[in-house]
């Protein structure tokens, strides 16, 4: 089974994907981690690297292609990333995690050890960059959630609750 988990920054996709991967003993591919690693390799903050990615689509396209390749090689996999639900057409279950902007910014502030205002500003800048890039590259509108099987508000539920919901949905798909 191939499961995609997508959502905007701070929505909890990485946390939920890691927990689900551990509980189901399924391998995890994280586009977000790949993007963060590329940024770290260049000693850039995410916002800086996002700007660089706006000028050179090779970074995004490499990550996107790598996700597709790996998903095609395996039958039992969790793929986490903003575009995974669009790019992995053969996914059995596509999930979108959402949360209000202020909740997501608070989570990012805690995770990155920065002030809320700085997190909110960086998050908005990153999202604007991503919306622009994904529309230009693929014609994907991140506001269009019709591609997803399950949409969960991560501000209402704990990570464990969300994993339980996904596990239940997974059983129904079989």
C-alpha cells in the first residue's frame, strides 16, 4: 500500500508520517526532509533556499522525481510531501493535513526555536514561494483538495489520534 501525507508547513505531516511509519513498519520518504537537507548542504535557511528554488527549478524537480521513482519501486511505502498526493498517482490513500495559520506558525516557532512573528513571516513567505513554483511547474493549485481521500484538521486531534484515523482509513481501502 502506498500512502501519501501532504499539508502546508506546520500542519504536522512529518510528525504524523514518522509515527505512522513506525506503527505500520512501513518505509517513509519525506520530501520535506529532502528539501531541508538540500538547504542545509548549502548552509541556507529554508526561506533562502525557497528563493533559490524559485530561480532554479532543478531542486524541486529532483525531489519530485525522486519521490515518483521510489514510489514506483515499492508497494509498501509512506510518502510525505507537499505535492505527494498529486505526484504519486498510484497511491492507495492520499491524506491532507490542515491547521489554521496561527497554529502552524506556533508549531514552527517551537520547532525552529524562533519568535512567533518570525515563524509566521517565514511561513507565509515560504508558502507564497511554493504556491508560485508549483503552479508554474505543474499547474498544481495547493488550495484544490479534491485529489485527497482524507482531510484532517491537525489542530483538533493529537498526532496519535490522526495516526489512528489513517490506520482506520487504510483498513477500509484494502
